[in-house]
């Protein structure tokens, strides 16, 4: 198994500790004298063994902190029986600090407990044996060499973990903010697409159908009537586009807010559909409908009439709005079958837009053919939307 590559900063620490220890040996500075009872190996050379081992452990202080501490502990014990080197002691305290800071969390906790118990034992046991105050200094030395660096490493580790957690929270917050921004942009684009389709598609469909009729029929009067309808729808469509552009522009005082269409405008909407050639019957008496529901209902009727203009067979188109059970039900029926006259192309975006409007309000939407004995071919196309009313906003 290959040894982990030491960190560059750890290499500098190891070299600095080794050179410092050699300098102390060279000038003859040791932590104990040769006459000290605990010194079993006097002279400068025995000091070099634990010093060299400790410098080697410093190379692993970050890459393998537990292994470095396990190897360094016998080395510091061996240094006790020599004249001792201050560099060896300082490097051992750094190993304890690094093991708590860079090692696994469980090992860091164990080192805290072990060094604390050793400090207490180094204080009480010598004093109980020798009964002299100087024996308490052993516990102080153990605390300074072992427990103090372990506590420092634990404090630094907690601050580092807290800073990392704060950084992760900040990144998550930024990510959520970006997701919210993207979702808001997507929702706004979808809303703009629905508004653009609902506001303009009706006029463009009428233009397409009547222009096709004008080109296919060699009748000056019919062509004149078709051109009149085309001009009317072109002007109204242009006005709708200008209103939409006014909404999208950054207002600088030269534009006024445009009121959203309401159900009071259904009569004008139906009248416009009749002008375009539809036989429309309106049955609606809504009362106290909330504004979001009112706008959705208006746009659904508008799109359903546009679809009827493009695709329905000749016959009556019925628009009915009923308010019951806390819901507003919008139903638009039109003849379903083969169409003899000109047909405007469709993309299916109208049905998607109606369904989206209903789902945003938590309602139900369905559109499709159904049987009808009163229809010429026995079938009609039904568009039905059920829109829940906000409690307290309706009569």
C-alpha cells in the first residue's frame, strides 16, 4: 500500500523541526541534564533518534494524522529517557493538534478524552505517591504537551466545520434562489405565451379564414365583405399587440396600465365572433367572480370561440357560464364534423393554454367530441372548465 503524499506545508514543518532540533543539539541545549535520575541515555546522540522519528511523523500530520500520532507517541516516550529536546516536544504537540483537527471525528473525540484523563492522572498519581507539591508539575506538563493542543485542535475543528456548514448553506440558498428565479422566468414566459395567443389568435384566425374565402370566391361583394372583416380584425389585433407590448415594456410614465378583461366583456367578445361568421348563443349571468377566475373564464371563452371559428362545422355555438357549488363552470359547444369552408391551421397551443389556466386555479378541464341528438351529424365539440371560486369572494 502506497504511503499518502505529504502536504507541502507539512514538509516545511518537518524540515524546520528537524533542523531546529539539530541546532539545539549542536549548541548543547537539552531539557534535562545527564545527572537527572530519569535520564537513562546521556549524551547528544540518543536525542537524535526520537527527534528524527518525530520529524518523519510530521510529514504525515495531515495525510495520515492517526498513524502519525501512533508513531509519535512511542517517540516522545523514548525522548523522556534521554536528555530531551524541546523540538521533539513541540513537534509532538503539533501531532496531537493535527490528529484532532484533521483526523476522523470519532478519533478526535477519543483523543480529547484520553489526553484529559492522562492530565488528571499525571496530576493526582504523582502527588499521591510522593506527597510533595512539586509532583503537581507533572500534570501541568502533561496538560501542556497533550491536552492543550488537543483542546485547541477541537476548537479550531468546530470553527472550521461551522464555517463549512455556513458555506454550504449559502451555496444551497444561492441554488434555491437561482431555481426560484428560473421557475419564475419560465412561469412568466408561459403566462406571456398564453396572453399573446389568446389576445391575437382570434383575430389572425378570422383574417386567415376570410382571406382564403376572398381568394377562392369570384364574387366582388363577398370579397368586399371579407376584406372589411379582415381590416377590422387587423386593426383590433394590432391594438391588442400594442397593449401587450405596453405591458411588457418598462413603463417610464408614457404608458398606462391596461385593465384585465372581465366577464362584462363577453357580450363584445361574442359580437365579434358573430361578425366573423359564427352563430353564437350566450347564456351567462355570473355574479361576484374573483378577478383571477374572471380572467381565466374570459380567456377560455375567447380561445374556445377562436377554435370554433377555425375548426367547427356550420351551426350554432353555445357559450354557457353557470355558478354553483362554489365553482364557476364554463361550457362552450360547437358542431363537430367535416368542414366545407376554408380552415385556419392550428397548433394545439390553445387547448394547452386553456388547460394551464384551469390547473393554475386548481380546477378541472376537459375538451373533446360528444354525442348530441340535436346536432346535424349527432356530434358536438365540448370545452368545459370548472373553476373553483375563492371563499368569500363570490355571492
